[in-house]
């Protein structure tokens, strides 16, 4: 079993964190990046959204619910001090904290939080990038309740994961504060090496190690070619042929490079939608400030009519 977990949030740099950690010689990361075991133990839900079954059943993010299969992810450990995995879904899954406490009570927990309005928009752009979302952002937000009722996967619930206080409170109630580290996405973007030094120290491994941070992981944007998106994200004969011929790291670098070059920058979050989201999250943000002892007033800013920001 792992001795540390990256529990979220999704679209807040957890993919980058996974690959930075994976480079450290004293860290072992699960070869399945997001096994989701502690959110699913006992069975994988039958999600019904576009592409849900394929995403949850294959690839490096496939869901694993069987304890023996989960333990087998760590069979490759060979003396590493820190053993972990990164499943952003743990943050907002109500059952995950209790299962984690039962299986690995002394685990260390890492979370990176992002402005929840921007995180929701980035989650939407992620689905748009992968060719799964067909609606505009505001329209998609209006469909969240229906999609949830119809059994679409959590990734379609763009606003749900942003209620950080509600989600983190469960962890703070079960685990000692000294075993939880909360970082902000802005810190990861501004000083990734500095943040990684802190994370390495928290995990008890060499803080002087410098990971390669040159690759832009899991970027969101507007795809130029839908065909190229399909070739990258879905099973196809070309990927099957190339997989045994290329090392895993090289395959990853090629895939990410091609995917990033196929993206154009997305337009900014529409101001009127941001205002609505800030109001939706306001109470949770204010409570979160007290829980983690951080100033989050930037997350409450909404645009003025003239384009200047103000605190909402």
C-alpha cells in the first residue's frame, strides 16, 4: 500500500505533480496514474456519459476497485522511501477519506487547490479538448444536474470538485493536520521547483533533487483537429503497433507534444459566468480560508463592467 496520496484537485496541476514526483529516485509512483481505488473499493460504477466507459476501463487512468489488483500496482517498489499515487477524485468523494483511513491510517496527503471558478472552466475545456463535450460552458453548467441523474462520470460535474472546504473538512476530521499539505495552483505555476522542494521534504526524500519541469502536462485548450484528438486519446491500430517499440517515457513525451501543438488557447472565462460561480462558491471559499489559514480573496474577485477586477 502507498504511504502518501495526491488527492486532488483535478485540473489544478496534479498531473504535473505526478510526473515531477515520478522522476525522483526515492519516490515510487503507481504506474496507473489515477487508479481511484479509495473512491471505488468494491466495484466500478457504470457511468453513462460520452466516452466514460472507455476512459474508466483502459489506459494509464483506468479505475481499479479490487484490493489485490491495487496492491499489485506497488509490486515494483525497490527500496523507495515514498510510495504513492495521484487520484484527484479522492478529494470530492465522500467515501474516500474513510477508506484511506482504514487501509493506510498513517498516510501523508497532498492537495493542490485552484480558484474554483477557473478550475470548473478548465475541467470543461478538458472535456472539450478530448472531443467529448459539445455544449458551451454556460449551457454545460445548466446540464450538470441532469447528467448526474443519468449517471455520467464525476468529470462532467464541473462545479462539484470546487467546494474544497466541504471536501477537505472530511480529511481534517480523520487525519492529523501534520499529515496533510495544502498548496495553491498559483504557487505551482509561479515556482514549481520551490513547491516540489517542499513536497519532497514533506515526504521525507532528498529535497535537493531537481525534476524536469519543461513539459506542459494535461493542458486544456481548443483542439485544431478532431481527428488528431481521436488518434491521441482513443484506442487505434497505430498506437497498438508503436507501444512495444517505444519506451514509455518517449511515448509520453511524443503524445503530450503532439497534443499541445494541436491546441489553441481557449477564450477566458466569460465574466458573467465567473460572477455566477464566485457567488456559488463564496461561502465555501470563506470557510476554506479559516480551515487552511490562507488568504483566498483573489478567488472572490469578479470583473467590473469596464474590465478591471474587484473583490466580490
